[in-house]
């Protein structure tokens, strides 16, 4: 599933606004399923791009820590 998600994130046809939402939901899903290291890697990518996370994704990370 992660490789399919990676393909979606790397697809040049998807608008940036949608990618930000997709990445937020991916962080949320990874954190909710105990994949914290993967969620944190994606979070760092989001921060480097100066994007913000969806509040739900932040909450999922907080609950898991």
C-alpha cells in the first residue's frame, strides 16, 4: 500500500493542494496504525516544504506519542 501511496504522491498530475491533503491523511493513517517512524519521516518532508498538516493528522501523532 505504501508504494501505491508513494506513486500517488509523486504523480505530477495531482495538484499541490491535493497533495498536501493526501500527505496529511497519510501521516494520520500511519500514526493511527502504529507506523510512527514512517509518519515522522513524512512529517519532516512536509515541514521542509513549509506546508502544514491537517489538524486531524497532528492529533493522531499526539495520541500515539
